[in-house]
C-alpha cells in the first residue's frame, strides 16, 4: 500500500527515471495540504498519466530483468555487481543503491531479486523499517567536502535545493554544518553524513540507509554528475533529491538486479507535491 504518493513521485521525478521509483518511508512523512504538482525540470506536463506510465514501465522493466536471474546462484549475481575499489567500498545495485557487505548483498539477492519486491518500498533490517526516529529526523546534519574544489559552491547550492524539497513534503530537517566542510570525511562524527566527490564512473551518485554506521553514511557524487548537459532534463539537484530519499530509508520501489547506472535514461516525469493515496 502506498500511503504517500507525493514522496513516491518526488523520487521518481528527481531523476526522471523510467526504471526506479520509490514510496513513502512512513505514514509520518506528511505532505502539507495545498501544495501544487510541479515538474522536475519545468519541461514536462505534470499529469497523472505521465506518472502512471512511468510506474508501469518501471514494473515491467524490473520484472524482465529479475527473470534473467531466475535459477541462477548468488555467486553468479555477486560477480555481476560492481564494488567500489576503495577502503570501505560498497556493492552498487539498482544503479545507485549502496550495500555495505557481502552478507547484506546475499540478503538483497534473496529478498529482492529472487522474489517480487515491488511493493516493499521501505528499507528493512531483520523485518524492521530502517528509518530515522522522530527525534533523529529533525536534526540530520551534513558537511560538504572542500575537496570538490571549484565545484564546491555548485554542490552546496544543489544540496540546499534537494534538502529543501524533502523538507517541504516530509517531516524532516536537514542542516548544512558548513564549519565541518574543511574536515568533511567519513570519520567526522560531528555530522550525520558527509558529501564527498569520487571519480568511479559507475554511477552519478550513491547514498546510504539510516541504519548504517557513521563511517558508511556518505553521499558520494561522481565526477560524471558535473558533465551533464546544462540544458538537459537531468540535473545535479535532481540527482541529490533522489539520493536523499535513500538517506531517509526509501528503497527503489521496482528493484532491478542490473548494476548499470539507471540514472542515465531520463524521461522527464513530473513531481507532484500533493498528498494522494492508492
């Protein structure tokens, strides 16, 4: 049951993806009444038809790709998954979902690849929703690494836009702890998570889920995110809106086994910010 369609659609529209969608983290993610439907880029008509067509495409795409793994082993699946080559590197599935270790990757294979998970939209650990507590979600602090160099200001601006978008539709509060930017590393315990650059070429960006330990709570932005067409539909602020959904506990509604960066195929699906239910 999708209890808050606005959160579901915000994530889909953030990247304008035909292949990955999200749902609400919990019933507490309330969208204020009176908010209007808006598009991610202003170039597409904000219609329910566009959303439903995208959701249908996502479901069919996920079903077809899962069928390719029917009867195959976890070991075969593991070989197909990209793993970040640096210390603490994670497995990347669904184009941008980061899985910390092999045991959790095997659980992902069992629960999301061998089964049809398209209605399980909140990340769970041992059967429990992995989301922030009411107190924690009101003080989600982050730093932006100065190592972005000349791109630092663009990242700060895009993070501000992305966090504001979530604050407008969910009961969360993000805070940029700018004083920590000069020492913005995975070991900085003065912030909830860090935003840092990478140059892997395997994704545009990736994030984390709330249950992860501080060293694993990072939003990593690949250099390719800064090489997008300035006039195109896919923009850094949209990429970060999508990634922040993961930091709030949202999993892709339609799980895809593929390791390919799904975020490279934009369609310009609109993003409503009104509450609707199914």
